[in-house]
């Protein structure tokens, strides 16, 4: 009986243990263990400072994948990486997706290894670590080329330093080029990026600067912009000019040339002036100053022995400008053109071959007049009466097809380098008219009559020569301008005439003086026969003036005929 008791106790204990284990297994949940980790992509390439994304797939021992298992990312075995090999970090709460950022410089070997790890049993702190496959990342160098400044305003003729940096470091291998969608003269740029603007803005006023580095792969480029504005440098060198307008007595014209230094100074100049008020002034030296604004508008102060005048002009390029005489005492409009240095020699050979010319203004009695013609210069100072022709309109009196035109010309040795000279043109219609000329180049010169026989100004241009027909004028649309304002009405025209007549009485006219005595005819002046010279004889010109103003020989209540036709008409100056 005593021997059976221990056996029963052991059996009861065993049953209790089994029941306890069964109860525990029903109440406890077992976590599956991690079997493997696979990351993708397994190989990739990325540029420095660039990024690439990786994804980890966790597989459990039961064959299922887990999206909740946390993984740790490493670069070359370093958790999270560093600035040398690059960094990697998970995207938010999902640790199975991570972004790798390449370092600023390519690491040693040019490659790094990306891995992901997780414990086999996340419930155990002593669990073994499962490591993924290794993804290889190849790091390539990325290059960024930058030009500084991106935009700069550069005055014409001025300079501005641009710089090119590669990944933030000055790039000595950068090569520079210039371009513009609108073409034109763009300036220059040297190997260091020093840009020198042209002497005037190109079309559109914008120049694109391009820097390129061919020593890196891939090749990198960068661009910047230079905005060109006018400056004093836009007006530099020798220039010829001419303008016509009015002073207080009526017609005013001038032609001349000057040299500007590009720094706001007109260092030398010479001009010829023809005016109802002051008559003809020749070989007048002048100097001055000027200021060119960024938009090309220019103001010049011109100083002669007689005083100071003001010009305003706007530059279209550094070769050409449109000008206005901008004084309270006189007005006028014309052009300024840069002279060709090859034409500024004192040699008659500059003018050679056929030329056409046109001048307009008024005759000696202030009747509107215009002359146009063609001649050939022999390059030695002579204009032969061969293949010449001239047309004249003197206040409506027309003379066409005059083939007697001939003459002489020479350059002015007193003003070398100015392009000034004189030319005398003689024809049956006009008599002899002497002009000062200022060459722009061998194909173009400004003309101004300087003999006091009339008041004419214009231009001459080289022509092609040969014969012409209607077919010579190419079909198309043409624009032109022309005009004159000498047929004034009322007291203005008459007062202008009176002022001019009084001045001439004291100088050139052979008329009655203030004391009533007759003045002597000036030296070098001889009377032309009736019918000679521009506009015919004096009686014809006077009659036309009376007819134009509606006057009879008996006069008019407000206008005396002798104001239009003085009793005595001055003799005309003609070269002896």
C-alpha cells in the first residue's frame, strides 16, 4: 500500500506538466523567422551629388514576404553611409525603401556597396543578423559650369570681366565664343572671359556669351548675356557732316568734317557755311565736346571764332547719325558719316570715274533752285566735257539736257586729313558754280556752294557709268524725301530779303551806299552778261518773283516791287 503512493504522485505531476504546456501553447503566438533579404536594383550608376532609390524585399522562413520587417541600410558596411562614400536613408516610416545620395566627389575605386540587414528573430535581442545581397553603385563625376555674372550692361567700346566656374571652382579650360540671333558686330572675348564690346550696339543690342569645357565627359556649356549700350566711344575717328535749315534770315547750310577722340572731345574740325544772314564763310576751324547717351542720342557743343552752336543727333551705328542744329538762332537737319581713312589723302586720285550730283537751295534772288547732273572725274583734277549732263530748275524755269558741263577740282592742302576740297562746275545753264566738298569716301561727298552766286547744297555719289534704260530701274517700291521752304508768305520772306540785301550792300553788291555814293565793285568780281548764270538774267528773275507774289509793275499796297527786284543787281563773283 505504501509503495503505490509515490508512483501515483509522479503520474499526477506528469499529467499536470503536460496540461500546463498545452495551455501555454494555446495562449502564445510564435513570430516567423527572417529567411532572406533581396535589394534592387543590384547594380546602377549615379553622378556625384545625385540620388538613386533602392527597395528591400524580406522573405520569411514560411516562404511569405514581410512588408513590416524593419531593415537597416549600409554603404560599404557603414550604417547610413557618410560624406565620403555617400549617404542612404529610408523613406519615412517604410524602412524597406531607401534613397542613396552620391558624394560630391567620386570615392576611391569609383564604386560603393549597398546592403540591407535585419535580425532573423526580431523578438530576440541575441538573434542572428540576416544580410541582403550587395548592390553595386558606380559613381560618375557630374560637372556644372556656371558663368558669372549672368547679365551685364556694357558700354560700347568698354570691357567687362566674365568668369566661368566648374563645380564652384574657376575653370581654366573654359573656351569662350560670342553669338547673336540678329548678327552684327559682336565685339571680342579673350581666354580669361574679358569681353570687349563693339563700338556700337549690334542689332537687338544683345550678345550671348558661351563658355564650354571640352576636357570633361560629358562636355558642359553655360551661357550669359551682355547688353550693349552706346557710349562716347561710339563716336570716334574722322566724320563728315552736312545740314541745311534756316537762320533768322532764311536759308542756312553747312558742310564740314571733324575728328572725335571717343572720350567726349572733338579735337579738330573745319566747315564751310552758307547763309542768307552772314553770307559764305569758308575753311572755318572748330573744336567741341560731346556726350553720347546709352540710347545713342548725342549732344555736341561746337565752338568757332564766331561763337558756340549746339548739335543734337542720334546714332544709327558708329558710322552714321542723323543730326539737328539745336539752337534758338538757327535750325537745320542733316547727316554725319564716318570717313574712310583711305580717302583722306591730299590727292585728286581719290575722286575718279563717273559721279552723279544733286544740290538745292535758292538762286541769288532767293528763288528756289535745284541742279542735278552727271560728270566723270579723271583722277587728276579735271572734269572733261565728255559724257556729262545737267538739269536745272530755277524757280520753275527749267533747263534740261545741258551737255556742256565741265570743271576742275582739287583737295585742300591747308586742311590735310579733313577730306575737304573745292570743285568748280561750269555749264551754259548755270555759269560757273564753285563748291566746297567733304568726302565720306571715294564714292560719296557733301557739296556746299561757296562762290555767293547762289545758295546750294547737296551730295555727289559715284555712279556705274555706261548707258541706262527703263530696265535699269529695278521693279519695286521706292521711298524718297525732298522738300524746300523758301516760298514763304507775308512779312517773313520780305524781311529776310531786306536783311540779306542790307548785308550784301556793305560787302558784295555794287549798290548805293548809306551816304548816297556808289560803292566800288569789289576786286575779283566781274559782271556776267545778261542771260548767263543760274536762272538767267536779273530782269527775268525779278519778273518771276513779282509773278510768284502776285505783284504787278505798279506794286502792291503792302509790298513794294523794289523789295523783290532791287534797282541795281549785284555783280556775280566768278573765278578769273
